[in-house]
C-alpha cells in the first residue's frame, strides 16, 4: 500500500483493489505536485466542504468515473451536479470492494461556495480506511478532541493530522493528538500552503520523536510505503 502526498491535505492511497484520493485540492493549490488532469483514481474521499478540500472533486469524479464518498450533504450536492456519490455520516461505516470506510468526528466548520451565501455542507469528518490489512486515519481539518482516543483503539498504521494552526490544531495540540491516536507513523498535513498556516514540519517531527513517535513530514509528490 502506497501513500502519495500532493500537498495541503490531498493524498492518493493505492490499495490492492482501488486508488483512493483524499480531499482533492490541486488546481489552486500553490504546493501541489501534480495537475488535476494527470490524476487517476477510483474513489474520492472528502472530509468537509471547504474549497481547499473539494476544489477538484467534481472534475475528477467525472474525469475518472470515480465515486465521491463524503457526508450526506456533500454527497447530495455533487450528485445533483452529475457525479457518482456515496453519502455517509459520522459513526457510520461501509464495506466497499477495496475495504471499509468509516467517518469519524472532526471539530471544524463545513460549507461550500463561501461568500455572502455559503451552502451548508453538513458536519466536518475524519476518515478511517481499512484495506489490505492496514488502517489509515485522515483527520481532515479538526481541533484536538478527547474522542481521538477511541479512534486510536482501532490500531492505526498511519495517521494524517493537521498541524497548521489558526484553522486547525497546531503543533502543540497535534502532539497531544499523537498520545490519543498512537499511530505507527504520522504524516503532518494542512500546513505551509499559505503564510497563515506556516509551520516547521521537521521541527515538529523532532519534538514528536523525543516522545517516541515516527513523524514523516512529506514533501509534495513524495511517496510513503505503508
């Protein structure tokens, strides 16, 4: 199983049976390592409605004939625009041909087409994928919350957690999140895309290493074998 980072919160997870793209934000992503037209995927997993997580979802769903997996409101929004979708909600899981997906809690906002009249897009979620004997947790955009301890009980092979601060957890809270999640390996996300969420990934990794955690601050385009 390979995990490829495309910058911000966007990843491609390649399982034995499918290619899963998380939070597709490529076209307007200043640190993206790939163009949207170059992506191939079978499923698109969306954590919440903000543009920096859904920007290329509709385009890629049609381009790749991929199914968008997201909370019910986001799934209905994209379904109305002609995409194949599968709607879920936090606490619910579903067995797909490649493995199981479960949505978790995340403490964050969620809307689309922001401005004077933003469209409500349900609650923000984290995403747990179980496939090929591995368990991967994409936290999406979230604050620190105590129930991360329950997610950690699943036995995480990898956790993708935000460290950017301002909109999500910063490095200090992310270190506490590691205590709750206890993943085998962690990839920091949602940082260094813009100055407002600038963070030092290697410095965070060094702090976490002192507590016994394996942190991989991937560069955009880098691949991690799980």
